[in-house]
C-alpha cells in the first residue's frame, strides 16, 4: 500500500456560517418570541385574571403595607358592614375584603388590588342611608370578587402577577415596580361591562341583606344632580364610575325583573359615625 497525502480542497474545514451571527439570530428570535408572549398576556389580561390565584394577588399587595391608611373608628364600622356584605356575596374561599377610610373630602370609593376597598370621607358625608352605603360597598366588593382590579391595573402588573405564580420573587418584583408605592391608592377605571356586572351583583346583595332594594340608587341620583350643578368639580365617583341615567334606569329594571321591591325602610348611618364624619369636615 502506498501512502498518499492528497491536497485538500480549499475551504473544506471552514464553516460558511458565522457563530456570532448565528447566536445573535437565536437571541433575536427568543426576544421576538418573548415579546409576542408578553403582548398576548397583556391583551388577555382580562381573561387571565380569573385564573391567577387570589393568594398571589395578596402577596403582591402585601409589598405595600404602608400604602393604605391606618384603621380608626370609622374603619371599624365600615369593615363590619363589609363583612356582612362579603358573607352575602359568598366570596370564593380565601378571598378577604379589607376596607380603608381616607379622611379627605374627595367624593369617591374604589376597589383595588388584594381585596382592598377604599372609601373617602367626602362620600360618607353625602351618604343618605346605610342601604345606599351598602350598595356602594357591595359594588366595590363585586369588582374584587370578579377580579376586575387585576384586569384593569395594566399589562405590566398583569404580566408580573401571572409570572408570580411561577416565580414568586421575579413576578412580585415586576408587579411591585409597576404598581409603585402609591399604587394601592390609585382609583381604577373599569369598563362599562365590568361596571354593569358589579352593579348586578351588588343589587342582588342589597336585596339579600335588606329584603328590598330601596335606597340602592340614592347616592347615584344625588351625585348625578351634584355633577350637573358643579360641572367644573364633578365628584370623583362620577369620573371613576361612569354613572348616568341609563345606569340608574338599569338598576330599576333589574329590580323589577327580579321581583325585588323598591319600597322598604332605609336605615340611617349610626349617629356616632355621622358625628365623626361631620367633625372631620
């Protein structure tokens, strides 16, 4: 056998591809895929909300222990009423409502992350009856029950909370940074369909509590009239909760359809609470 050492063709051991370029293409593809996933999560936030465990939502809200006001005598009364309402609404297991009272003249109330419901002194000062207050609190609790806060707090938070179900640290960090230190005191904007759903749930709760729905639309009518008279200073409740004659009519129609009486005794707020609210004016 004769040994031969043939000359190899030029370029036989040279790759035509560039490893660095291949890596960049791979990274680019991963970034595009991640962008698509996150965009889809944002767009599907409303649908994903009900699948995110409420316990995860509580963990994110717990990152801001000082963001909400300290409890007081008014808070105690509101919490007792909220507990009655929550029991009537039959909230899912593990879902807890915490009511907070803000000593400011703002006429507003809203539900936020972690089962927190915020009411302002200005709203309580306008409240004509406990029945009317129960309708407002029931409405806000219904938002929590239906998981509307998660769906309305934006894509970044929805994605962060969704990721927190997989990685508690990373997800909570994203959600926390998105929410910000004052995020729990930020009034949310809900869609008309979300508002209608919350109204329907709240009206059913009021009927269950009192045996009638008298007073359920009192505060709405009052604020509607004040909004007309004070165009430059419309109550915040009217801005964050789109209340109009159509919505008031819907409450009346729902009561008639369900056979709930619109006549019945309404209950005044306890004198102690009325005095505390007046003193703070």
